[in-house]
C-alpha cells in the first residue's frame, strides 16, 4: 500500500525513514553505497548501533543551492516544477523515499457550477533529482562515454530507480550541477529488471532482519561499526584463544610493528623537511605541495565515551645462551 505523508517536522520525518529501506539506503544492499556497508546498514536498522551523521560544508551548501539549481534547470527547459514535500512509502515492501522536486503540468479544471472559480489541477510528470557535484567528484565518479552520454554513480542510479518504483512516474531527471557553472541533465525511465532486483534485495533484507541473520562484515570497512557492536567487556571474564584468534593476534602484532616503523620514518621525514623549509607557510612544486600553516591555540573541552582498551601482548622469546 502506497502512502503519501507530509511530515510536520524533522522528528516525524526521521521516524518515518527509520521504518523503511529508503532510496538513499538501497545501494548499501548492493554493496555500492559510498556512505554505508550492508553490514552497517543492517545493524543500524536493527537498532544495534547508532550512527550520527554530521553535516559537512559540501552537504550544507548543496541544500542551500538545491532550489536555485532546480529553478535554473526549469527556466532553461521551460518546465513548471514544485518542491516534493511529501514522504512516500510502500507499507508492504517497507520502502520509502523523500524527493527533491517534481516536473509538473498545471491546468484549470472547469467547474460544473455556474459562476464557480475554476480549480487549478497539478499533475506530476517526472521526478527532478538535484545533485550539486564538484569537478573532481564528476571526473572520478561519473561516467562519460565517447558519445558524451553521462551515467551517474551506481548509488544515484539505484536511488532514482527506487524512487520511480515508489511514485509510478514514467520519468526521472537527474540534474547534475558541475563545478558551479555546468548542468548535465540525465533522463531516466523505470527499468523493470532493476526494479525486480531491488525488490528481491529488500525482501531478503527484511527476512534477514526477522530471522536475525546479519550479513558478513567487511572487516576493513566495518572495523568502526564492529568496535561499537562489541564495545562492552565483562569484567574478569577470561577465555582461551582458538586457532583463528592466535593467527589474527600474530597479524595484529606484525601490523603494529610495521605501523610503528612507518610512523618513525614519517616523523623523521617531517622533521628533516621542517629544517629545510624553515618558517615558510607553504612549499610548492609542479607535482606536489607542502602546507605548514599555523593553527591558533584554543581551549577544548569534551566528554570521552567509554571504550575497550584493546591490546595484544606477546611474551618475549628467551635468548639462547
């Protein structure tokens, strides 16, 4: 069942999102999200970890410029648009999405009553998704073929297909505002094969939630989340290591020694560079630059959260006489 809700505030909006797999989340289930792994997303929805998203300057200015970009695109294309303030969810699939703008058609519907004012009717024609992208992001993450056709990063393409599924609209436009002065407008239609894969992933995800079967972690990418999941140690509890723990303890030891050696080399290189550049704030060459500017002193106060003091100790081998 499809529901359209206009949240009264951010709290209600966040509560709605927490119940669903949203269009900005779907890429995580395919292992294609730049923001979260499938393992992290699974535990976040399960309520095992809380991830605090901090807004940065890029996202802050992206929101500020969103309306201006949309209005500029609409002016260039001679479109009528409206902000999509509604949150749409499918309560059966348990998916949902917020949106940027809709391209609309507006017309006056004649009234059958004499002297009545004709009512304006607004019909959505397409989704308009705004992406404020800097030049480096575009070069590194977007694909341009020999015919100048542009493909967005996979997580954005999946986001838009997810949104088309929810709305049932026949079109979506991705307006990528590149480097502050160039717009790439991508046209997308619903892809039945992609929609089927999205539905299958979502059904499997909710089944795994109900059966408490989390996905396997990527230990390199999920190290921080695993630290949060296992952030408690029972005082006085001691166990014997198995073969895997012994093997990994050796890996940890070797990596720690390599890290210590690398830090010493790095610190020595920094010290030697400082003797060579003296009090210069910057050192520039064609292929690299060094910045050594001053950071003003300040008083910092913070509350440290509890954490596990993880260490690995190996007994020193006895020297032969």
